[in-house]
C-alpha cells in the first residue's frame, strides 16, 4: 500500500507541478538553462534535475516513481546551495524544486512590474506633453505579445519589431531622462546602445572620452512630447509629426544632431506654410539656421504681406526678425499696415515685460526699428489720419514729415523716403493668338473655366480677360479660384474695354497661395458687351520664368472655354524669379 500511496502522491505532485509550469511558461526557460548547465562538469549534479524535467512530461510508468523521487531528494540540498544560478537568488526557497519555480515566476512577475511599466506607454500619443502618463495595468505575461511575456522575442520576427518593443520601455533600460521644465517633467527610459547608434551626441554622451555615468539625465529645455518623437524615430524608424509639436521636434533633432528627422520637420513646415504662420516660422528658421525654410517663409511674407502682418503669430517674433521684416524691400503692402503691425508687436512686448502699452513705451520697445518704416512714402491722407495720430511720433517728427509732403524745401528725415519696390507680378499667356467673329464670344451669365497646375509654389494675383470686339464697353465680372471644388477666393470686379484686343486685368483682394502638383480651377462669369475677343491656338503647357503651367479643360466651363480656345487668356501671379537650390 505504501507503494500505491507513493505512486498516488507522485502522480498528484506531477500533475500539480505540470499545471503550475503550464500556467507560467517558466519551465521553458528553466529547462533550457538546466540543459546548458548540465554540459558543464561543475554543474554535473544538475543533470538529475534535467532528467526529472524530461521525465516529468514523458513519464507514465508508475514503477519508476521511486527513482524519480529519489533523484529529486538527492539533489535537494545541492540546489539550496547553488540556487543563485537561477534568477539572482530567486530560486533559493524551500521546498527545493516546485517552490524554486514559484520563486522564479515571482521574480519574473516583479521584473514585469518594475521594468516593463512603460510597455503601454509605447502607444502614448506624441503630442501629450506634461506629466508622466499613469501606469497601465500590467498585461498578462502570456499571450499578449508584449515584453511582459518571457518569450516575447519569439513573437517579433524582425529586428525592427524587437527594437520597437523597447521604445519608452523600462525593460533593460540603462538610462533615464527627466525631460521638461520644472513642474512639468516626464521620466523617459531608454537604452544607450540604441541612442548612440542614432546620434553622435548620444554616442559622445555615453561612450566618448567624457562619457557621463549618471543613471538619470535632466533635459529641461526639451518638451517631453518632442523627445518621445525623437526616440520613436531612433527605435522604430517612424516619424510622427503634428502641427503643435513640430517646432519642438525640430529643436530636439538639431540638439542631438539627427539630420533626417530635422529634414522631415522642415519638409512638414514647408508644406504647412501659410501667411498665418509664416512670420513665426521665419523667426524659428533663423534660430535653427534653416536657409531653405527661411526662403519659403519670405516668399509667403512678400506675396501675402498684409495677411502675414495681421497674423496672431507676428507679435511673437523676436526683435531681429521684426527688423528683417520692416526692412524688406520686396514686401507687397502699404506702409500704414507695417506701422500698425509694428505697434501691435510693441504692445505685446510691453505685456511680456509687464509694462503698460503707452505710446511712449511702445516706441521704447521698437527702438531703432521704428526708423525702418517708410512713413514718408504714405499718402498725405494716410499720414494725417493715421500715423500722425498714433502718438508714436514726436511733435518735431510730425511737423517735419508734414513739411516733407507739402514744402518745396523738404527737411531731412530719419525715415526712408523711397517706396519699397514690392514684388513684380508675372503673367502666364496660354494662347498664341486671339480673334473675333460676328457671332462670338457671347456670355449671358455662363461660366468660363480652365484648370491648371504648377510645378512650384506661386501666388495667384488675378486674371487677364478679353473685352469687347464691337467697340468700347463696360464689364462686370465675378472671378473665382477653386481647389477640389472648394472656393479659395472670389471677387467681383468691373473693367472698361476700349474695343481693342488687349487683355484687361482683374484682381483678387489678396494673392492666393497655389501649391505645386495639384489642379486648381480658374473661373470667370462676365456681364457686358455680348461680343468679345477670344483666344485660340491654346497651349497645354507654358513655362514662365522658373514656373511651368499645365492646363486642362474644366467640367465647370459652360461657355466654351477650354485648352484650345476661349476666355481667361492670362494668369497673373507672383513666383520665384531665380533658380532655387
């Protein structure tokens, strides 16, 4: 009966132990470690444990139970003395085998809790700066595919996937960054090897002659969200940029010399460049020393100066950028608009310095930048009703400028007296000739449209239109510019046609930015003399300066205009005048 009881006890023990091992996956790790150790003579006594593990999942013969238990007992004391072989002492508990496995699993579980706390932070949106995210509930160590699974590597077939699993992950992290300004910091774990292979700055920091041995590195000048975007790129080869964080990301990419990420930031900024953010981006691109981005910003500011100067971001630019804008020769705007923009900037600067925005304080904030505004080039009415009543000028300056307008003997002024050159508009002619016939070209409220695309960014100013072929006539016209069916700009104009075959120009209120490699629709609805000139021998491709136009027919054209002939013979635009590299 003792044999039967032993047999039952061993079988129950075997069943219980097998269940534990199936639940934890620890047997897999322990078994293979024991196999390796058994090949070393110093671990020869562990061979019995390996045999036990082998037998545990193959043994069905009750007659062998005594040998199994005997081998188990023989090595119990040795295991207690050599338990530190496994998991840094986690296998030194009693009883010697099953309890040691429980200790190993407990150790793995604690590692999961301590070293993989950032596991779910991998998915944290990069645009969430500020305090660290709350610790996520621990994922199950089995079947989730995360790094809390002791066999997680087997579920990630590529180096990139395995590397990506370490992003923002405490597991095996050997450095931590305390990122953000005081009070808004976030602790971000990282791995020196990954960072050093992606950045020469990190390499010098960790492996150079003056390598730091700190466990934590403070980075107070970087936003946590931007730092995570940098790490995401270094770990995963992924770049996820957003409008709110792209400038901060460009800064951190420059700081740690990661040129590909910096280039991606610049490309993102260029494609999202508008009059509303051009001045602020100009200020940033000057600080970051990005000449190509600066050039793009100037293109927008020159062509859409009035819109750029009225943007919210203009008041946040630095003094150096303000002076560059005020001294710009090619700005297309009135000097009164420049003066108002400068005073808005000065008022904001007073606020930044906790000063009252009085005229005297505004002038003090502007300093010599005020003398970059070409006040004497205003009209007398603009000066008398505007600039002279702002309180920004001294009494003597006001008198001298009035004399400049009215007197033959003009006083010397500190302000420039020569008007800005502005931008010179360019014209794309799409017809090689024009003609008229007794029964053409008639309107009666119908729409003339043509589609076009360009290979470089331009700013459409207006259209050239044909007029009456039957003597002088007045016209009213509604012009539109659309993209993908959305109206970007429209305006109602009038023009007088003298009966010649000349074109007559009509303009939008502000130049419209046109991006390359996408089609736009130019439309005009005329009302006036029934008979007019029309274009013929149309061209599907026209190059003007550095810009190439492509034309195609528009489905919105209901009056016969197309590529070969019709109305809208000219597109008036601002564009690059020299080759850019």
